[in-house]
């Protein structure tokens, strides 16, 4: 998504910089350090100013290269949803609306930073296998020297591509390049360069690093790298020594089911142990964010959906869906699964002024949703972060926060007596399924990841 001011002279005369599409990366730039972000212009560099990841990997840093190759950093430009969002929605929208024109170039400030800096806008599609496909790669990150401004956001990195590579150690030697220690490379500010973002309307549409900074983990000295680039005893280069604290370049996050699983702990319990048909029982679900150092979900919040589903099964096998009890806070209607349409502003890019939208949630009606809705200039819910003029209620789960939700259930008069099982399940999708289906996004992008579940029991009396 993109920066505060217009990025001028991006590609020819009137293409501006960006809207950060997904979740990854960072930076500012130039051969003798130059800025990116709102102060950048394209065509500052050539692609050959940076070594390709295939050069860094097999020749020396193969283990790290293989880790990176499986991460979303390596797919920051080639990932299917990012490609569809950029070419089908962002680019055509940017060409129709001056306010968001910066999107056309700016998305690439983080998703294909080399392309942004060389003025290759829009870059070739992934199937053309250009250098844009390198995404966020080794030489790009290891030639970033800092950021421009008071806060890291909107790809305001400063970079100096060349023979000097920056790393975490002051005693490293390489037969291929010069090395210098950089404390910045291991800081949370480094991540914030791309994981914080203001859109053309000045709205913080990504704030993962800021969420961390305001939370308990920053105060404890636990940073982004400690969870997403964990330390292990390993070699960082094939000809080097083994380190006890070698950073693993896994970058596991929202797209990794193993990372998502268990992020939120949950438990469900009833207010009574037994009940008769016709009586009401209240079940309480406690959800505890014990794993994420920022809010969950975070990043591309407009795309994500996290919801709590509760159902009961009686001894006869009958299944009962339990809707959440309403709390009555402002904006709560966006946090409960509903049969309504949204995302009408996709019609701008699709050349359909009468576009009625698609289903907002695509989940069981009445389930609790943990989200923050984004609204377009007309006040309609949007999944286009670059077209976000305001934000709704933030009902996400903060780090180390416990949230209580209740579900009241009146036992049917004809329910079978015996042991009833009630299960609470927290589900997560990277992209709202109705949107994914409408735009032809591969199914894995809207596949349900189970975050956690827990069951309790109630004795149904005759």
C-alpha cells in the first residue's frame, strides 16, 4: 500500500508508489546510500546492482538459501494472491483514480524492491521469469543500511548495493565480498520498513511492528527475529565456522499452518454441569493470545478472517450450532458472521460500476469474528487496503490478552438425555473465501487453518 506523499516521477510522468500487498519486507536504497519510500524515484539502479539469490545460495550460503527459498520472502512477488491482487485490482484501480495512483509502483517497493528501484513498473508477470521474481532476497536485505525518517514504514529503506554486505557479526570474513556488522539488520525497525504501512489516505493499514512496539514483548526485549528467525547451532556459510546463534531464515508467519496452530489457546466451560430440556445453559470460551507478539490476525488484516465456531452434539448425533452472545459494542455487526454483501469497490478495477459485491464473511452466521474492518471512501467494507479511508472497531486479539465470549443455548424440548459434547473451534483463513472464489485465487489461499479447539460436556437430564 503506500506512502504518505506521492512518489514522484516513478515511471514516466504520473505513476506513483504503492500499496503494500501482503506481508513482507523492507527498505530504502541506492549505490551510495539513497532513499526509497516517499523520497524515492525509480530508475536509480540496474538489476545487476544486486546479486541474484542463486548466486548467494549454492555457492556459499546454501542452507540459508534453501530456507529462504521455501519462505514467503522468496514468493513476495510470485505468490498467487499477490499477483492477482496487483494485476487484477491494484493496477487497474490506480490507473482510474489519482488518489491511489501511487499503488501501481509502490506495491513493488516491498514485494519486488529491485523492480521498484530500477523503474520496472509494472514488472513482468511472474510467468516471464524476470528478476522481479527474486522478490525480497539475500543481497537486497543485506545491503540495507537504515531507513529515512522518524518511523520505519512504507519501504523507506536506505540501501547501498555493492561489495559490502551487512550482517550480525563483526568478525565475519568472506572470499567473495566485504562484510560489516549492522545492528540495524537485527532490529525490529528493519522489519517495520515493510510491515508498517500508511495508505494514500494516511490510514495505518499495516502496523505489525508498531503493534509489537506497543505491546509487552518489546518491553521484555523479545523482537521479531526471535520468533520469525529463530537461533540455532548451525553454519551460516559452507566454508565458515559453526555458530551457536545462527539465525534461521525461515520467516514463518501467517502463511505457515505450523506457526498459526496454537497461536491462541482456548477453553470452553458451561455454567452448570447438568440441565433439562427447555433450560438455558451458558458456555464461556476463554481465548488467550499466548504466542504472537503482535495482534492476531495482523498484517493484511483486510484479507484475513479469524472466527470462533461453537457446536453441540447430543447422544443421538444431532448437531446444534450455537451463535455468539452479542455484547452490544459499536461496530459489533462486523464481528459476527452474517449473510451480507461487501467489497463493492472491486467494481472500480473490474469496470463494473454496478458491482454488488460478494459475501462478506463466508462463514456460519452467528460465529464470532476477530477482525478490524477496513472501509472505502464511500463507507463500504473493502479488502483493498490502498482504498481504505477509515477503520472500524479493532476486535483482534492483542499479545498476552485473554478475551471471553459466551454462547447461550436453550436445550430443545425433544433433545435426547445423556452426555452432550460442546466444542469450540477457532478457525483462520488468509483470504475471505467468497473473495478468493470470485477472483479465482487458488484454493490453498482460502483453506481453513484450525488454530485451536477444545471440548466440554453437559449432562442432559430426562
